[in-house]
């Protein structure tokens, strides 16, 4: 691949800032789309966002200097978003976030140990192409109830009509923009959708000034979670961290292959080690953990710049944002409807990536192969909507989590029931 700047090249300051701008816009977009899970008063939601911005900025800098040392954007892990949302739903009225974030600390510690113990090669053998395809699809499928709730919030039936038309126009507009855009402009589709969607929403419904004022009128207290171990919840989050591990491996390995780095495995171990350590930090802070995003090759291909130093200004910028509550308040005020529509589009691209992988890896050539993919998806949908009262309290973090049940199902189908088929496909 012809590049203007390689991994270790340092563009001149003006060029560096230009290349960094697209990374910064992309980083802001991926962070902002996860902030809807913050709970509490407006001030507490801003404080949550501040911690997330600071964590992602620090993780980006650590990865550039001491981790994988590749130009990869860092953002909140969608699979942990699934885990946190499901855990909150499974607890019902008695929500205890301390148990959730303790589970993140445990999961991050295990990921760190896996990277340090050099077990990645053995773990990768377990995850056949079909299992990876299913996990990618499960993230999209199990976020569908959340996307529905964002676009059609309970108790706001009067806005359902707006939500319907906004979704139809928004999704098709993003698809057209993505198809028509060339080069660096492709990376601006999501940020532009955030801005335009918010302007349209507040133009119709107003109230932006009041929302912004409520976010900035007071400061939240820096309350950190206490350690509370829940076996069922930890087990459920371990499945989420399996998916996070696969995501991280895929992001680093794919970019390493694209840039033809000779030490990709070493970079992978270091990068995953940083990811695990920073997930421990995220749990201690009571926020969602980071992961390396797989969309980075597209940005590099469009700009012809693979310099890892282009990620430093965005990392610093995210940290600076964390210390500007007014800016955080502005970003946190993006309407849930807008976030829901953008998540819908992003999960569509996730499914597209999974389907593309199933074709390129030739992992769905027979009816049994397709059953290994299809049945876990249906199981995930069922268990995403299962009434919690029919599930024993101790099992709710696992059985009430559609993603976890989908992963368990595909593991059994691939490595037990259809084991021969799985061996042939490898």
C-alpha cells in the first residue's frame, strides 16, 4: 500500500494537525454515542462523560507509545455497552452498579493476564470464523432493544411519529452519504449526523438552552464504586470480555496485515495488555471500558497517512475535553433519538462486516454451517426479552443476557454438536 507517512514517520506540524483532525472527530463521535448509559442527575451524567473522555484519551496515548504502537482509534467497547445495559435490566428495581463495575475490573484483569501469559495463540484456535461472525452479529442483535428504547422512549408516545420518520430519513441519508463520500469525507458521516440530527431535533422541539443550563449549573460528586463481587454477573461479563478480546485481536491483526508490520503478534500482546489494564481502571472509576476500533484501516486508506503520532493530538484533545464541563454538557445533550438512529446505522455496518467475513472465510457453505450462525441469533433475541421473574435471581446475569446465551449456544453448536463441520472449516 502506498503511504505518504509510515507508522513511525513524523509529519510536519501543520500536516500532523490536519491528519489528527479526522482522528479527533472520529474519536469524539465514538465516545459520544456511548454516553446515554450514564445515570443520575445532569451533573452526574456530565461527570461520567468527563471520566470516559479522560480514560479514552489516556488509553490512546498509552497505545501509541507503549501498546500496539499503531494508528488505531480507541473508544468505549460496544460489547461492554451490551453487558452493562443487560446487567442493569436484570437487576430490576434493585440496581447495584458496584457489582457491574467490579465485574469490569475482574474482566480487565483476566484480559491483562491473558496478554501477559501469551495465551492468545491458544485462545484464537477456539474462535473459528463462524464463532467470530456470530459474536459480531450478536452485538448488533442484542443492542436492538436499547436502540428501540432510545428512538421510541416509554411514556413519550407523542413523539413516536417523529421517531419513525426521523429514523427512516436519517438511516437512508447516512447510507447515501457513506456511498457518495470519498476519501477522508467517509469518516465525517457519523459526526455530521450527530450535529445535523441534534439541530433538527432541537429546532422542532426546542428546549436546548434549558438542557444545557441544567447540565452546567452544578458539579457532580466524584463517587467511585466499591468492590462487590457477584459470581453470576462476573461470569456474564467474562463472556463479554471474550468478545472484547476477539475485537481487539481483530483490530490490531487486520491493521498489522494491512501495513505489513513484521512484529504484529508482539504488538497484539502489548495492545491487548494495555486494553485489559485500562478496563481495570475503567471499572475502578465506574465507567465503560475501552477497546481498539476496527474502523481505523478505512481512515488510513483515505488519508494515506499511517503515522501513529497523528493519534497523539486527539488523545490529548480528549483529555482536554474532560476538563471542560461546558463542552461535555454540549455533547451529553445530544438527544437519545439521534443516538438511537446512529447506533442503528452503526449496528447495520457491524452486521455487514460480519456477513462479509462469512463470505470471505467461506464459513457458511452448508445448511449446518448456517444453522450454527442462525440459531444463536434467535436464542439471543429470545433471551433479550425473557421475563426476569421466571429466572432465578442468581442466574439472571447469565440467562437474562441475550449476548451471553448466544455465545454459549454457538460454542456448543460449533465445538460439540457440529464439531466435525467446524474442523473441516478450519
